[in-house]
């Protein structure tokens, strides 16, 4: 800051330069110089500045410092003019909650007023430590205080399970403790249902139950061991073994192993009766029996390599299906049983001349229409329902129009020359469907219409 007494400055300027314009005055630094306008300060960048107490003096602007002086000559002392400041790490600036502040003078130094620096992460939905992640480090899956989110705490009888508050459950079912404080202990607590109550023990129906049935131990303490314990019924007693009726039973009937220790193996063991002995094989009467009769395999192995007994060749297959629409009716004998699918189901024809449906003698007298209404007669499908307005035998002719097959078209109706004719003239029914009843139908002329009367001239006389 430079200043000089006004009278001395003006005097020297007048003597040296007269009244010439452009006179510049240098002011000593150690003396204040009062002024009214900038012109009073002699140029060279000096400004006439007013202090907050309204006093005015000449001032040369410099960068404002924290020195209790008006360095920038704006009339304010120690007013730093920087746009913003931030004293934290630059990678955290404007990340999360972190924000810059304004620079202000403190006691001999510059402070950053209003800045927000990284702080300890809190569970509040904000990025307090300004690392780009919100509420990290908090357990939202199992913590009762922050279950699912920061503002959700579980009740005193609840636990946090996968981020949801749930009623506290008994999960240790063999410690004789009421862990969930509901008054029930271990297996008596329904929470323990299907949970272990110790080695080889499971809580079932609020009681301990033996579930390891092959360890020679009384796992639930009722004095009974393995298959002798009713708890083990239908449970495994080892590989290929199942507890049945308080004894060990064979369960694997194909592994050629005596699984239950009774000296009988696979189908020879009565435990295997009606159980599978492999693909297409069932145990029956202590031997293997063919059960799949359309796969061209000797499933029960009762044939030989040279002469396998497959499908209907095996007596086991008699009365069993040999495929869709096919039945084994005797050894080596298949029968067509579906006569309306246009397939040679029993395979007794050839590629060139397949025997399908009515062409197969097996179908003689059998229904040959999907919905009924036709039957196989003399190796052909013949109409038997001549009153349903359907071409049941597929020959293109419907009901009485099928003159080869249809003779009656229902009660009181007869097929004559391919058309329906009324034959019952006293039942007040239009039996031939031509809209005319009884004697009003010309078909009834001369036909009895009740009692000793006959239809004459369209009336009953």
C-alpha cells in the first residue's frame, strides 16, 4: 500500500512539470494518503478505496492475504475471493456426500468454510466416505439391526433371514434348550420338524425318530435299533436294502447282490416280488418275467443267444400289449385290436400289402370307426348306424344312401332304395325326418295307424 501527503505531492508535480497533463505521483509506502476519487491517487494502478468505517485512502491492489489488511483494495479486510476450495483427496471431490467449500481467513491461515470431507460410513443411505458405494460394510442379510435396509430392525423374537425379518425359529434340535424362547424345546418345537436331533436322528411329528437305519445304534434312544425300530420302516438300511415290516428287505433286484443278508438274491428273494429287475423286467413268483412286450428285447433273459424269447415269443407277454393297437393273445401270436387307425398294428402284413384294420381277420366283427357306427364285415368296414347323418365307414355314402350296408334307419324308419321311409305311423313321430307325421306322410298310405285303422288319403280311418 502506497500513500503520501497530498500537498507535498501536488507541489512537486507543479514545480517540475507545471500544469502539464500526465503527471504521475509515487507514494511512499509508509504514509497513508487520503483521497476522494481515483484521480487523487496519481495513477499507476492506485485506487481510491473506502474502508468499512467509510475512510478513503489510496491503495495499490494485490492478492488478498490473511493479514488483517485490504490487500485487493475492495474495501474489505481479509476477504478471500477464490471460487471454491477442498482440502480432501481430489478423487473424493463431488463423490457421494463430499462437496467443496469457500475459502475464509482464520487465525493467520486460510480455512475452507462449508466443505464436506470423507467421514466414517454410516448406515444412512448415503456415501459418507465418498468412495462411490453407499452403505458398504453393513450386513443386510443376517443383521437384526439392519435387516434388508438401514432403517429396518427386527423385533425381539425375530431373526434376519436373507434380508427379511422372520419369527425366530428353533434350529438346534438336540441341545435341550429353548432357543427361540417359545416354550418348546428341541423336537417338541414344530420348528424342528425334519431337522436333525443328533447323529442318525430326525425330528418327525414333534418326536425323535431313527433315520440312520444301518449303523447298529439306537439313535433316538427308544431302545430299538435300525430296522427293528418302526421309525425305519421303508427307509434305507444300506445299499440295495430297505426296512420292511421291522426286518431288512431286498430293494435292489438287479445287482446280483444279497443286499439284505437273508441268503436270497434279486428275484429269488420274495422281497423283490413285483419290483423291477431291469428295463422291461419285473420279479414275479421269485423269477424274472418279461414286462415290456414291444421292444424286440429278451428283457428277462429266459431265452438264448441263438433263440431269444422276445415280446410275444415269451409266455410272460400273453394278454399284454405288444404295441399300440396290438395284443399278445398267445405265445408267438399277435392280434390287431385297434381297427380304425389305418395301421398294421400286429405287423402280419408286408410293406407291399400291409394288413390294416378290416383287412386283418383279427378285426372281423370289431368297430372300425373312431366314433363307432361301423363294424368290420367280410374284410370291409360296413355302416351300422344309419341314422346319425355320418359317413361312418368312409365310403362317401351317408345313412340310407349307403345301400350296401343300411337297411334300417332307426325306430319306425326303413331304408328303401337309398332313402328313408316311415314305417311306424301311430307314434306321432317323424321317424324318417321329412317333416311329416304318421298318416300325413305318404309313406304311411295303407299302413296301420292304430287299432283296426289304416292310413287312407292322409288320414287314419
